[in-house]
C-alpha cells in the first residue's frame, strides 16, 4: 500500500467512526482495506463472507466517508477480499475536467459528520421521550427562521440529537438546493477558529460561518472554558440571529447546566426553544429494533429476541443498535437461530438486565453505600480526589451504576461525587463500561452489586 493511499484510508476510517457507532464499526467496518485509488475512484476490499451484507447495509455510509475525504465527486467500489481487480492502467480514472469540485457554498451542506443522507425523518422513531424535539426539528426544517430560532436540542449521548440535526439539514436541502446550510460541531468550530487565528485569516473564517442561511452545531458544550472561541461564537450567533437566519444547536445538557459557558451565551441559547430528549422507553426501544431489523433484512427465529434486547439495554439508541448487531453477528458466526435465549446469552454479561431509569427507585447514596461495602472503602475516600487504583475503580463503577440505575443527569451525579464536572463522570462511565466488557472480575463485581442493591420495586 502506498503512503498516500494509507493516509487517505486512515482519514476515511476516521470519518466512519463518526458516522456509525463504535460497536458497528468494530464488527463490520474495521476489517475493510483499501486496494487502490484511481483518480477519485477508491477500490476497497471486505471479507468475502460479509461483503454483500456490508455493501447493502453500509454502502451509503462508506460512500459518504470517502466523499468527505476525497470530495463530492469521489466514488467507491467494494469487492470481496482476494478477488482479482483490474490494474490502474486498465481503468479510466476520472479527470479534474470531467469531475470538477463544487464551490465552497455548494459544499457547505456536505461538510462535517452531519447532513448524513441516511438520517432522515422517516428513519427517526418517535416516542414520548423525543416527541417535542422531533416536532420542533421538523418545524425548523420546513420553516427556517420562522418557527423556533434558535432551536436548542439537549439530551444524553446516543439518544438522537445528531440524527435530528442531520434530518434538518437534509430536508432543507431537499426543499431548496440553493440554500446555504453549514453543519459542524463545537470541536470543529473551535479547531477551525484556532487555525484561522494562527494563520491570520479570521476574516475568511467569519465569512464561512456567517455567510449562511442556516447554521447547525452539534455538541456545542465543547465551547466551555474556551474564552476566545466563545467570544467568536457569540458574535457569529448574533450576526446570524439578528440577520433573521436560523441557528440550531445540540448539547448533552440544557443551557442552564452549561455553567462553564459565559452567561451571555447561555441567555441567547435559551431565547428560543429548548427541547430535551430522554432515553427511549421500552415501547420505543422495541419499535427501533423492529425498524432496524426490517431495514437490514434480519431473520428472527423468535420476535421475543427483540424484547430481550430491549429489556437489557435502555441507556440510548446507539447502544441498543450495537446490542442488536452483536446478537446478529453471534447468530451468523455460530449458525444458531436468533432467539430470545440466544440474545440473553450474548448480552447477559455485557449488558446485565437492569430496570429502566424511569422505574428505578435507587438513589445515588444507595449505590455509593453498596460500593463502599463491596470494595471496603470509606464514603469520604469514594468522593475524594484520590486517584489510586484502590479508590479510582470503585468510584468509576459507582458513577457508572448511578447513571444506569437512577436516571440522574451527569452534572447531578458529579455533584454527589465531590462536585466533579460532568465530563469527569462521562469519562468514568466509559472507562467502567470498557472494563466490564473485557474483564470477568469486573463483571462479577457489577453482578454482586446488582444483587446487593436488589430490585428497585423492592426498595
């Protein structure tokens, strides 16, 4: 593989990790390999036994990732690993003349991980947990700057915020291909602004983000504690809003909980509609799984398998779909029918069955007390700043259990653990989840704590 092709493929894989969730990428897309690049035509190999499935299920996503790296006119061809392919001299590579790059304004709707054409309103499953946010997003897409401006969508990771922002971008462009829509993330906005400062091209940066009809920014909480970036976004927001142009933002918390953000920014974020999304209830989770199974052509030996998956996983949609993929992959690799028993076996240790957050009566104090007893640490040690392994792991696990069993927000959990920031809680939950997935002793500790806490209805 050439150095250039290796570099391009690294960038394509980076885009794929943004466009799909981590379990999906690991199971289906991590084994893809580049074969050759002919102009703007990229040939990619996939495992022979799953090539057709990947083409049918992820073909559009792979094309999106390649276009984001090579440009809007790039094409991609998927072939089974080991299959013969024509040499570069035998193919006609597209030329710059036959495939001109679009202008900056034409490219605006395609920039960044948002605006994914597979994320449409038809694909979004509506439930009580997201009904307001979905209705508001649809209204903004049909009547930008007239319905809710700004629209601020908030909720924990994996509940559909990025999906809604993508839906808005796609519908806007479908209704009016000439509309200038820019989609980005808080992190990308920050990185571009800092780059513009370093290269003394702030005027061109301002034009990129202010000369648009609609600006959509995912994960706006990333601007916290970045003073100069906050200042720039404040003026960008004012320029757009005062000019009657639409702004849509998303965050893992409502504006009032973005305490590290300047007051004037929080006030502007709250001047429109704040619509929150909560983790899906059981009925919505089942609908999501049925729709995904139908879309992917998954053969179920017993629909009760979907009920089992929905009962094991309730934290967010991304994890729910990852659990389905895991069960399907296990069924395919072992040749066993996809039944409720198989789903319970596959998910039993990775996602121990727990009650839905709405039904839980556990408190964070209950979980802290049980964790202290199990690991023989004191309550003061658990919430202290100590970072020794003896204290850090019980603290991470207690935060993870508090998030899974209480339904409390990340800031609320952080306050109960010595006033920690929400990002620290999120990091702890991720570390605990990874350890539980890979370490038997850690899974056993979780199961013992579940047993000790007892069912919520009994408390």
